[in-house]
């Protein structure tokens, strides 16, 4: 659509023996992508030392503030790994070119999560830094509601992937509530969205990171298998529960105690029921995705253009199409192709979303290894260091080392 619009505005000259000049923009425009990659690596290294070695909440806050200035305003928060899964999708499925710098920005936080957890969320993401620094009072989200809301980023990740795979644009970036803060460009609807998230972030810890961010789905998955998992304290846990009360992100896992035999049997039956219902849930998810496909395809640019042509509406898009010389039959074939692709994609997304929901329910129902101490769920931990600050053993050892 952009190409058609460009042809209508800037038609090629109509005289003979004319050759379009080569612009060579790649050699004249300064690209800060590799600088961003270098700074990202430095921040991740320092945050790893601060979180695992120095175990300092104050240092992590200072790094978050510095990252907000550097990545948010110094490097204008774009390109940002949060929305780059769309670039990867377009490159893989639509053949659009992608630079090595973009690939590195996308892959480095994931590789870091695979080895050391979500350090990117702690200090190197300007969106996360805004939420971390503006949190005023912690309102604990009830655990059942928290588990339900965690599925929303999965849904958005799958939906935006399907849309990017069908040439429907960078929707994750378009609806980024914090981007206007860095671009200093506000329109009324997005200003209201930004204000709403800032207000919510004052009382709820990281609402965007926990319940919206699609890139966080990938970070959570990789951090689940991290080689080095965060620990609340290097000492023997006294089960004071202070870390659980101090963590606003629901990442603290309480000890698994011995349950009575009847409770264990009830839990085993519930687990068996969930496993048995999984195929039915996958089928239902696929059906729901199939039903939702027409709603998504209605926003495809070719579908919208065809509807405008059928309705006889004169717009810039219609004028560009008519000037291009493309036949209506060609456009209709493109529309059918796009609708079929979206139908398949949304059906697969429904199956995957249902699988994630059932996996979450099964994980909640199964018994973990019996332990006598509190531990951290590395997939949900944002490496903020609050548990270090809450743990009395950590404070005692810090004062001892300082003295």
C-alpha cells in the first residue's frame, strides 16, 4: 500500500533515456544500531555484576535510571527489542530485509535471559525503567487474577505475530503506551493511554511488563531455563516471609510442605483431569481462533482497500490503486490469499494460547520439590533486587562486610 501511494505522489519521469539515480542512503545516514548494541551489552554486563555479585538494590535502581536516560532519550527508545519480533517475522515470512544490528538487538536479551535471567528488564529496557522508578505504592494483585492476566501478553504476542506475518504493520510498536514519553510527540488518544499506564504504574508493579509486553513472553520462556537462577539469600533461609511480602511481582515461591494424604489425592485427581482436558482445550482454542480470524482480517490494508472500491469511496489509497494500473481481479486474489493466511494463523494461535493456558494450570496444580526455604521463580523475576532489600540475613551480612 505504501508503494502504491508513493507511485501516485511521485510518478517516474516520462522522458526517454532516463535512469533513476542511486541514493546510497546506507552510506550517508548514520546508523546508531550498532552503538545501541554495544551499550546494551555493557549495561547487561554491569547489571549482571550488580544483581548476582554485589546483590545491590540501590545499584539496580541507579542502573535503571541511567538506562532510562541512555536508551529512552539518548537513543530515543527506537529501535527497541520489545517490538522486534515483528521485524523477525516479516523477514522470515515476507522476505523483508533485516540488518545484523536488528538481529543482535533482538537476540542478545534473549541469550542473556537463557543464562542469567531477565537482566534486560531490570536496567536496559526504558519501558521497564519508567515503571520501576515511578512505582510509589505496591498493590498486590491477587494470585488468581495475576495468573489470568499473564495470558494477555501471550495473546498479544501471537496476534501481533500473525498481523506482522501478513503485512499489517508494527502493531506492538504502534500501541506502545510509553513511546510518546521518549519521542515527545503526543496526540490525545495516546496521551490518555500513556497517562493511564503511568497512573496504574504508581500502585501496581510493572503493569506493562507483566500483563502487556509481548517480548516479555519470550524473555519469560528463556529465563525459565536460565543456567543461573536468582537466589534470595546465600545463607540458610529462616522462612520469615519478608521477601514474599516485599516482592510485588509474584516471583517468590513459598516452601512446599508435606500435605495430608487426602489433599494429595485430590491434587492428583485435579492434575489428571487437566491433562485429560488438554486436547479438548486445544480444539476449543483452534475454533475460537478460527472464529476471530475475520475480525483480524478486516484490518488488512488490501481488505480495506477492496471494501472502499466496492463502496465507491474516493480516498488517497483508492486513487493510488487506480493510478497503479493493477486490475481489480488481482486485488481480489490478494485479499483471498491474505484472508486464508490469517485464518490459518489465527487458528494456530488459538491452539497455542490454549496450550499456554493449560500449561499454566497444570504447573499450578502439580507438586514441586519439597523445600524448606523460599525461592525465586526466574521466569517471573525482573531482577530488581527487592528481595535482597527485604531479607534480614542479607542486610546482616551486608553490615558485617561493611564493618
